[in-house]
C-alpha cells in the first residue's frame, strides 16, 4: 500500500468524522485523479464515507468499481445500506457475497 493511499484514506475518514461532506468529496476526487481511487483500503473508506452522508448511489458506484473486495468492504456496504434503510439492497449485496464466496470456494476445489 502506498503512503498517499493512507494519507487520502485518513483525510477522508477525518472529513467523515467532522461531518464535512464537501471536503470528503473533494478529497475522493483528488485521490481518483492521482490514481489512488480503486485501492481496496481506499475504496472501503470511501464507501463508509458516502454511506454516512446518505449517498447510497455514490457508495454503490465505488463498490461496483472495486476490482478486489474483502470481508471488510462487503460488510461496510451491507451495514451502510441497512443504516440508510435500503433493506432490499442490503439483502441483495449480502446474497451476492454469499454466492461470490461459494463460487470462489468451488473454484478452488476444482
């Protein structure tokens, strides 16, 4: 993980803590321009940020563009959707992770 990824991630998390949506969005835009936008750690921080401000559409875009997702990113998406009262979407994402994990397990057995 590159140092700038951590810097951007912590700055966005700080903007979230301070409830400064505009600063967080600007930081995310700069991170994308600088090439740090789709990193696993960065993506998860941005998902949490957008979901805190009820920006489900933006969080979903970031989540969908992530090439690698881990347990933390899946859990952040599901729990954020529940907090935003998007229960059907949360169930769909939960079932997707279950299917993805199951298919990954099957692929490793073959």
